């Protein structure tokens, strides 16, 4: 797990915004290489790595799907002072943006920047004192106007530059833990599977574009045609000012999410296994959409039985997201155990046209 | 009398050592009322340099460096050690703490920041509700202290207590020609003052006051001014550069000061009217030495000069500030050149101070 925690810290110090995942893919690739048997990058930039099972070919496969892209900003305009106007990539609350450290990724290299709210007298009177609005925020690179205008171009990407902070009690804070905490779960599960037998093939998938389009998941599902899919994504953890009924505890295990994107019997099997192994899990419910890659993955090709595993995360979509690494550990153990327990009877067990015997 | 540049004069250098000192000072925590960590760094740095070093009843560090000769002008230079930040004012349990701001911090810059809490600088974060769980109408009102908490994690529930101070956990960085840090206001002034002590001109008695509680009402300077009995006082501070373009492209007429404009000489602010003889002196020195400077636009705000000039029977006072953007937020930006020029202007101006300077009527 120590190795995986180091990988996670590394993963939350690189960019890789939706549609531009190369920087994060280049960190995941070498980590997965020794843990899998073959690897390729999809045409949309998702990473597919297969670990062969021990059953007779052709083997069924389970895809474990984690999106690797991150939210951030993009340069929209460069003004006379060399300050950058920005637009968002992924969902952001502008109220967490003033005074954030960012990195501007230019063709000539990375530039540290600071997101700022202009002084009141530089704003229209009605916007001067209220909530910060994205249209008024600027990035100050510390460069003089001509230098900034020379180096930065419209369309350059801007990622958060907050560094990982370790808090007492196995907590890690930083940006992009959504969803690199889940990539860490998958990586640790692969590591555990290296030490035990599994009949099925495992596709480790790091998808592109979840935060904007979900197209990474659907195209990977089409390309790989897995028999089953598990989507791991972060979920809301209890925190000040977040509503209690929509949030889950940290350090009480991953959530197993229940709702229309989830295959009901597959979900129950996962739940039963967790209970048998005494791995703590929490049931989470969503009434319409899981808000994850499962939305499109489930309805790719002729339909893929999918479950959703959530890692409780505080302050989601801020640069100080907080995860408990114990939950990462528990989720990876559950996944590894689940994969190694898959046998030729499993698909029959979860057939929706069969009534439950028990 | 016109000022002529002294042929042998050289500005004290700002090199790697001075930048490293600024970095150490900017990263250290010293919220108003809790300046001890800063004072320790300054004391160590000036060890052996001065004739007299006193820590007074409120925590000011008062340093005297005598010139060569008798009855020299007593020139007080004041730089404040404190910075804006927070105090823990409530314990919600499980490592969650309520805070109040100390000094004029814009509450809208708090959400989503890492912080350091207490003497041991326990790391924590100020989070925010996930955007997914907010409504459009919620997002149209600013996040204020009511909704914000410091989160240290449940395992650290006992590692902070009500009354502890906290600061933004911002690491000093150089970005292009600029300096970026949480407490450039006024660790720039503190570093300038230490450097001036190391290169003190012999024509004056230099009274260096590293003051406390400037950000909550110029409180340290008031007693420092009384104790030091200066003939002249200069506050070395940071002033807002509000020189960004306006949203509609119209002229920004309320910029206060501008980056790359050189040291900002005060004429009038919210707390004092600068002594015109000192304004003229600083300008004349800048002109003679070819050091760029700007006159800070009169307006609100204040520096230690606002307190010192009213001590005893009055002290002719002025402020010279390094312009910096985004003061009183997690990170300010100043230009290295403006800092260098501030140090140069101050040093040159000190070498031309004599008893005649204040002979004429104000």
C-alpha cells in the first residue's frame, strides 16, 4: 500500500485535464506495466491494460474502470496587462477559485500562476462585493505584460498546483483525488491480484474525459467488450455544510452504489462478498444517475452489467479534496477478492431473468 | 540644498542571501498578536550588529545602531513583523474548527486553501461544499466565515485548541520577475530593514523597530515610537498595487500604486499626512540617484507611520512601500525590481539625512 500511496501522491501532482490526459497517463503506464500482461492506449486516450486470467481461453473478462482526467481551467483571453481570462473544464464552484495556485501549461513550458479576483474598483459595481464569478477571475503569472502575451496562448490549459498534504490519521489532501484515488484503488487491486489466482481476465481501464463527456468509458467499453464492469469513482464524504443524507463516512469503507446504473444482482454479490470477508462497506443510493462513467458504460454495445464502488471524498472538486487511504486499501482488497472469486458460474448467478432462489 | 549623488555610494545588494531570508520570513507564521516566530528569526539575523537590542512590553523588537559622531539625527525605521491570518475560535469536534480572521483578510479567498495551525504548524485545509451539492442561488452568495471551517482530520482533534493562530500554508516562490508569498506584507519591509541595519550609514543613529500588531490598528508602533524618541520616522511597508485592467477597458484611476513603478512614497493615507519635507527629500534623492519611484495615490489604508507621528510631541514621518498585488490574501505578488529600488532609495535617502533637513517649517 505504501507504494500505491506514493503513486497517488505522484498522480495528484500532475495535470491531465479532460481531453488532455497524457500527463497522467504517463504516470499510470509505468505503474501498471509490471502488474499487467499487455497494454495499449485507446483512440480517445484511455489506458487499457490486461492481466490474463488462468481459465481456459476464450476467457470472460471484468473491466475495472477509473477515470483519470481532472477538472481545471483553460485560457480564454489575454488582456493588456498580460493577465489571463479563463473558462472551466469540468464542474467548478468559482467561489473556491480566488487565490489558488495554478500551473499554466504553455507550448514553451509550464508557468506557475495565481488565480485572482481583481480589486473591487476594477469590477462592475454589482459584482464588486458578492460571490466571485468566473468571468471576472484572472490568472497572474507574475510575468510582465509583453512576456506573458508572448508565452501564453488562448487554449492553453491550466491545472491546479496545490501540493499533496498529509494529515494525521491516514488522510491525504490535494487536488484531483477525484478520481486518482480510484486509480490508486485499481493499482493496489492489481498488485494484490499478482499474488493470487484468478480465472477471468482483468482489464484495468483509466478512462479519459469523464468530467466533461463520459466518452472515454463508452468507447473503452465498445473496444474491450468486457463481460462485467466495475466503475470506481469518488463519492461525497461527510463534511461541514454538506447535507448528511447525501454524504458517507470516511474510514468506514467504500460505498456500493445502488440505483439505475447498477446491475442489482451483481451489486448484491459484491455486497455478500464484503460481508463474508468482513470488509466494511456502506450502501449509497442514487435515484437517477450515479454521476460516474457507469452512466454510459452500462449502455455501451448490448449492455454491460456494471456496479459502482465509491470512495468517500471530502470537499470534492476543490483543490483540497481529502481522502482516507484506509478506504482505498479496503476497496482494493474487496476488488481483488471479488475478481479472484469469479468463476464459470457467476454470469448465471446474476441473470436478471432468473428469480432468486434464496 | 540640491542633492548630489555621492560618488562612492553603492546600494546594498539583494542577492541569494536576502531572497532566502525573505523566503524564510514569508513562510514563517506570525499573525498579529503572535509574532514570536518572526522575532526569533530577526534576532538571529541581527545578532552582533547593533549597539542595543530590546524586546519591549508588547513584543516589539527595538534595535539601535549608532552612527559615528555625537548628536546625530535619530532616524526610526519601522517594519511590522505581523501578518494577517486567523484565530481558532470554536471547536466543533472531530478535528473541525471555527475561525475568525485577524486583520483585513478578504473572506472570499479562504475556501479551498491549505493552512497551518498553531505553534507546531499542524497542517489542515479549509474545504467547501462540493459544487455538485450546491444550488445556483447558493453559488451566487459569497462563502463567509459562517460556512467555513478548518479541517485537521479526526485524528488531530486534540492538536489544536481555541485561541491558536493559523495562517495560509503558502510557500514562497519566485515567478519570473516577481516574488509570490503569503506574508510579503510586511516581511519585505522586515528584510529591507535587516539589510539596512547591515549597511547602516554612519551619518545617523539608526533606530530599527520590528513592530507587532500593525494589521489590527498600528498598535506596536505606537509604543515603539514613544520608546525610541526619533527625530524622523519612516515606515517600510507594502502597499496595494490595484493596477489591474478594469472590466470594461476604461481607465483605472484608482490603482493606488503600480507594479514596476518603483518604491511608493506616501503623501497621505488614512492614518497620516506625510511630512512634506520628507516627501521632497525622498523624491530629490530618487531623482539625483536615478532610482525610479512613484507617489502612492492618496487614499485609505495606513502604516506604522500613522501611529509613530502622533507619539510624544509629534514625529515627522513618512512611509515608503513596495507595491504588491493581492495583499491580505493567501498569496501576494511583488516585483523583485521594486524591492531592490525600495532598498536603494531608502539607503541613499538615509545617507543624505542631516539636522538641516527639518530646519525649514513644515
